C-alpha cells in the first residue's frame, strides 16, 4: 500500500501517509523495527515510484477521506524515504495540494547535500538518531556498511541550523 490513512499522529494530528519506497528497502536494519529485518540494505539513492503517480494516489485518498481532513501529508515509508532520488520532486508536487508535507527519516543519508536540500522543501522534518556512540549505533541500527555516524551527526546539526 503506497498511500494510507489519514491516521492519528501524536505530533502531526491527522496524517495521510505516503510510502515512497518498496517494502523494507532501507539503510538500516534496526533491531526494534516494527516491520522486521530489512529485505534490501543500500545507501545509494534511486528512483522507485513515479512522483506523478503518487500525487494522483494522494489526491484520490484525500477525496475518499473528505470527512477526515489531513493536517499533514507524511512521507513515512516501510524503509528510508531519502533513498528515493525523487524525494524533492515528490515533496514539491505534494505541496501543491496546500496541505503541509512532513518527512520522517532515520537521518542516515542527511550528510549528502542533495538530501538536505530536498528535505528543506518539506514543512516538517523528523530526524531520528538512536545513538551517538558508534558501538551502540552499530548494535541497534545495524547500518549499511558505507554509512558514517560522525558525518551523520555533523549533518544533522548543519540541517538544524538551516531548517526551521
């Protein structure tokens, strides 16, 4: 299912979810993941779904859920949303619906300037970090081999400085 909800969110009110990544393609294989172990682990961004198709699906879901207005359209897939090379395009297209757009990310690719630029297009970005110790990070998040925690932490601080 690529579009779900609207569902109640503690932080975002009623949220219409957008799953922009196929099932369990992620940069991490977290021990606590509610979906289970990652099926495919990678850190290279690629195109998954056509942003125009996702926009049509969101419009359809919003029409069907007319009585349950969405406070946010939230990009929160069954994997890491920043793996989608079309994330920035998708955010811009969703914003044409005049509903704030949120992205929930594990922060693993935030060291890439293009990822930070694309996330900055959103109205709300929730970055997650489970540990600042490399040993704990590796034990809990089980990251893809090319990821660097120090770069991720520095990039989160940089993003926070530039993003409201």
